[in-house]
């Protein structure tokens, strides 16, 4: 187990956005830059800045992107590059990784990349860290080559990474003489991500905020939350337990249209499970694809935790989730490659949860 990580950030403890939703928690956005069938990664990436600007104007707290590799339907393979792009197009929304898969990278490189982002955009950068590869074993090998670091080395990698930011690498460490520039003194807000109790327990012991991947691993939610809260040791950066849930949400004017838009997610899941991921399917393609009983059961299991429907139903579903779990934030993931539909969903959620109203009352219009 690494030494305790303390110290806070240039922005101080984990911050709350002045705009709070009617749910009693801030809302944030996770964007994977989905690539639609018949589209291209360039087209998917071209709309990310506009999407970030929109959710910023609506009062969302954070805009995060996630590292995935070898997946033709997801273009967010390099979070620090994409975040640098989005940062120049936005003003106040926090920007971060949800996450960077630390075993894929040398901690020094991650420290330099996110230290640079924090130096350029002080007080706005989040570094969410995961320990999974974010891809299949062959692609993971192509990324790591001769490096043998894996999930079991995650705690020591994390300690090294934070040491570059805070200047706390022990004197007997082989890298103790390295001055990471710009990283030392430019520590972003560090989060641990997870879908089990391993990262939850580690985050608690180290006094870090924790983001749980409810959108794809709902079965482990209760165990992870209990582990995090039981292990939590306050720090300057995070004086109290702080949990954010990633939630799959599709909101439209009617239940029928919301489910039509969400249906490609099931087909994308089946393809990924079969080891043949592709561009994100269209609603028409999903509607035309008959499912076997086994496939139908698999899709229903995958989507059981998703919140899909018209605004009132989505707001009710999110409120129930917050009440049941007692979490401090929600992060909405809306896998709709059509940028207009994705933006429309974000706007409807903001309106239904009172986020856009609160933002306007605070003096910033919805754009």
C-alpha cells in the first residue's frame, strides 16, 4: 500500500459548483466522442468543443473524456490532447479524464501532461485514474510493449504519479532526483475511478474522491460504496467522502423517441461482447437487427441501470438514484453519435433537474 497522499490542489479541496441541481447534487458529463456508422473520428471530434460549451452554459459541473483503444466507435483515445482542445473553447467548466488508464502509461508522462493542463488552465483540471487497460489484451500489449506494470502495481504507480506533483517521492526511490516540469506544484484534482471495491478502498484510504462506473458495472455499486466509506481517511484535498456516479442517460421529448435513440447501445454492447466492435450503430440499424432470446436477455441486463425516457421520468430516475446511494455528484454519459440529439438530451436533463434554471438565476444564461 502506498504512503498516504495528502496535500490538496491549487484549487483547494474538492469543489462544488455554485449551480446545484434540484436533485441536491451537481451534474457532470462524460463524453466518449462516439463515432457513428457512416461518419468518421474527425467528425466526432469536431463537435466535442461545441458540446462542452453547451453543457458549460447549462451549468454542468465537469466535462470528462475517457481513454479507450482499439474501438472504432469511440474517438477519445488520448484524453490530454482532447482536453487541451476543449479547454481553449470553454471558460469555467472543469475538464478531466474519466479516466486515464494509468497502467498504460509511465506515471512521469501522465504527470507532465496533466501538470501542463493545470498550469495552462489553473483550477479547472481533474485527473481521473483507472487501473484497467481500456481495451482488449492484444491492444493492451501493443500499448505497453515491454512494460510489465499491470493492475496489481496500480498503488505504487499512483504514489509515484502524485509524488511528481507534490515533490514527495522518497529519497531512496530510483526516480527521486527527477523534477517533473510542469507537474511539480501544478497538481490537478485527482480522482480514482473503479467498478469494484479495490479502487474504492484505495481511494478511501488515500483520502481521494471516488467515481464509480455505475453505467457499465451496476452490480458492484453497493459493495464499492460501502468499501469506500468504511476505508475513508480525510485529507486536505477531500475532507469528507465524495462519490460521483457515472450514469447512462438518454432523454428525449417522448419515451418512444428516447428508447429509439438508446437502442443502438444494446447492439454496440453485443458486438463488443462478441469481440467485433465497430462504428456506433444507427437507430435504424438497431431496429432492423432481430435479437435472439439470449441476446435480448444480455441487452436487458446491460441496460437495466440506464436511465432512458422523457424529462420527468429521467429526473425521477436520477433523484431515486441519488436518494438510494447518498452520492455527492452524478456524471451523465449519453452515447448518441448524433450531436444534435446528444445536445438535446443534455439540455432536457438540465431543464428537468432544475440545473438550467439555477444556472440562469446565478447570472449565466443557458446559451
